[in-house]
């Protein structure tokens, strides 16, 4: 049961990373440019969410 919860939470963090990056890219396309602070903040958030998802998601069980 705990393994399934970790999978769901890992997926949530992975989705948050994708949505953060998408929002940053779309925002830069709409505004024509992206300020340095927003670029750095988006990159940091994307990295933090991706690393969190990697460590939260349980590894596949070995058969046998």
C-alpha cells in the first residue's frame, strides 16, 4: 500500500515539473522575453520537482 502511495506522489511531482516548465516556456513566448529571475526560478522549481519525483518513486521490484 505504501508503494502505491509513493508511486502516486512521485507522479504528482513529475507532473508538477512538466507543468512548471510548460508555464515558463509559454510565458516566455507570450511576453516575448523572460526575465532572468523568472528563468532561474522556473529552472530551480523544475529541477527540484524532478529530483523529488526520482527519489519518491519506488524502484521496480526484482522478480525472484
